[in-house]
C-alpha cells in the first residue's frame, strides 16, 4: 500500500507531456516552370528557414510535426519526407538536412494546386493530436489542371486545415491576388509575395516566423 501511494505521488508530481502545437505540411512546387536552379533555391531556402533560431526554438518548444510534399500536375503529388516529430534541435537539423537533400521527383508537368491540397489534407489524420493543422504551399503559377483549389475550401474548413501560401511572382505578377482569392483558407490565413525565386529564402523565413511564433506564443 505504501508503495502504491508513493507511485501515485510520483505520477501526480510528474510534469505533463507537452502536446503537439502545430502540424505543418510544407508543399513545394516542382512543376515544369521551376528549373533546377530554382528548385535548389526553394529547398535550400526552406532548410535555412527551418534552422532560423526563432523558428527552430518555436518548433521544438511546440513539439511540432513537419512533413515535406513535392507536387506538380494532376496525380503527381508525393510525400517525400514523412511526418517527423520535432522533439529536439537534433531532430530538426536532420529534417532540414532531408529537405535540403531531397531529390526532385518530377520536372516537366503542369500545376495542379487543388490536387496538391487534397492529397496533403488527407495526411493530417496521422497527426490528429496536434492543435493546429497547416499547409504551407509555395507556387509560381496559377492552377491549370485538376480540381480548382477554391472547390476544396469547404472541406478544408470542416477538417480544420488552414492553408497559407507563398506566391513566387517570377513570371506572374498577379499571382498573390490569385492565391489570396483561390488558394488560402482558414482563420488568419495569409499570402506572402516573393518577386522572384531569388527572394524566396528571405520570404519563406519570414513566413515561417509568422506561422510558428503565432502558434506557440501561448505555450508556457
């Protein structure tokens, strides 16, 4: 009886496990309009953004789950780095290394934003314990194949998935407006503009800062 009481006291005094604050799916455009140098800018910039001291602190503190998706035309979307529990800075560094070294899956296909969102949305069942589900999608063109992204807004809202975007306006100067009207969805959803791929690393870092610090600000 004394032993049982001691165990109970220890359990009561043990600190509660930290819950997952954010499940973040990073969906990267690898359509035909993205050349090999631009692909490399995206992946290196994304890896560097994840390693930003404030971003990394927030992700580890919030016990985040991260996943990488490559997407292009209809039926061509692939999870290339599966959901990873960011429980330490070492784990985050390994994930960033995987992002930077992720080999490109496709090169010469169209832009199916809706299908990218649909496939990515379906993966959040594996991280249902996280407080917030977020898709962070990048793109340099409007959707020109498959289901329209706006047609998925209702189901995304129902499932509690927010979509933010980074519009790379290398060849489409009105892309930010298109993403704002047709792609993003959810409370507080936003679009970040990059004038071209050269601006991507700085813009994705600022975007990640806004996303992860907003979500973890209330953690103790």
